[in-house]
C-alpha cells in the first residue's frame, strides 16, 4: 500500500454510504448488500488493526458479529447513541430476530426485508464520521450499478410482496382464510363454492390468478376446477366425502413436481387434483382430505373407514 493510499484509507473510515441508499440497496438486493456493507467494514478494521480476523466469515454471519462492529465503531470513532451498550445490544437482538423471520409463513416472512433497520444507526454514524471526506458525495450518491439493482430488484421485491399477500396465487398450499374476498366471490359466482361452504386448504397452479385453475377441500367436498384457455369456460369436478370410493396419491419426487391425487367416486367418475409439495403442503392437504373422508364414511351405513 502506497503512502497516498494509506492516508486516504486513514481518512476514509469504515464503509461510507448514505442511509437512504443503504435502505434501497438492502431491499432491492434482497439483503445481499448488507453482506457487502459488513464485509467492507470488517476489511477496513482488519487493515487498520493489522489483525488476523476473517472479514468474509464475519460478514457471512453478520447478525452474530453486528454487536462487535457496533462496539468497534463506538470505541474508535462514534461517541453518540451506539456507544450506549444497552442500545447496541437492542440493535443486535433486533437484527438477529429479523434475520430469522424469513422462515415464517406468508406474509410474515416479509418482515425480514427490514433487517436494514437495526443497521441504520451504524450507517448514519459512519456517514457522520466521514462527513468531511472530500469524496463523501461520491460515496453517498447513486452509481449506475445502483440503478441496475433498483430496476431489476425492485420489481422482484414488489412481485414477492404481492405473491406473499395473496394478490397472485401462492406457490404453496394455503389455508382458506388466507384467500382474498374477491377470489371467494369469484368461486361462488362460478358456483364452484357454495355460499355456506368454507375452504380448508386451497392450491392454484395459476400464474396470475386463481381463475386459471385450483383445487380445494372444504368441510363437505373436495373440488377441482380449471379454465379452458381457448374459450374461457370454467370446468369443475367435485365429490362429497361420503360418495368417494377411493383416494389414490402419487407423491411428488422433487420440488419441481406436484403431487397428483386421484379421486374416484361411487358412480365410477374420476378426477385429479394437482397439489404443490412445497413446504409439505401436499401432505397436510392429503391428511386433512383423508381425515374428513374417514369421518364421513364412518357415519355412513355399510362402509368401513380406511
């Protein structure tokens, strides 16, 4: 490292970025920018101290190392709010919790998008430390690659939000109470769902709307429907549990395949339901279907539950 580079790095402490830019980049890169931000800061600390720390692994597990980063910042350059140990612990715990929420079901996992919030005090503190840096505006401004991230990642984030809130059909089996009222109205208007019928589990293979196809179980029926793409006519098939003769299941062998459930009724009719295996949704769908079927069969004379 030349003397000029050393002087510049000594003056430019940590990795400087404006809070607003940090928020946008964190959201539009689905959190990847947070790894990058942490890596740049730990690399600065390693160079400054001449230590043997591994910046990559500290950034890879950054929620667990965030308190250490706050402590270093408070100890060396920032006597402000983050120097308060209680506040620093609070920020670190919030980051850990938000990082874990991505495992939560729809739509609660969306809270994991806010992992940037506990990091904003550190981002702001670093900006203040470097406010007199001659290149401060260049580092806090938006560059071409930032706009690429905004234009590509932004629509993806919007799509994920709409998908998780039920605006678009979910890729998983969902409970009936998570369906939008407009979808229930559509099913009732098409006479696929009775007015007094409540959906227990539902799945649609549609891309933009549940109107494309769907299958569900209610307290009295198992139903499958689909729209003919040529004439727009909706076709449906259903069976009351007490009229089902057999339920055959061909389980999915990979996440790319759906589980196929074949329903045979006492009148010799058959129809299929295609159900996503994501997050074990097919298993709970089949389990509930068979549970209701067995209950109805047990109450019907001359039948044996299986």
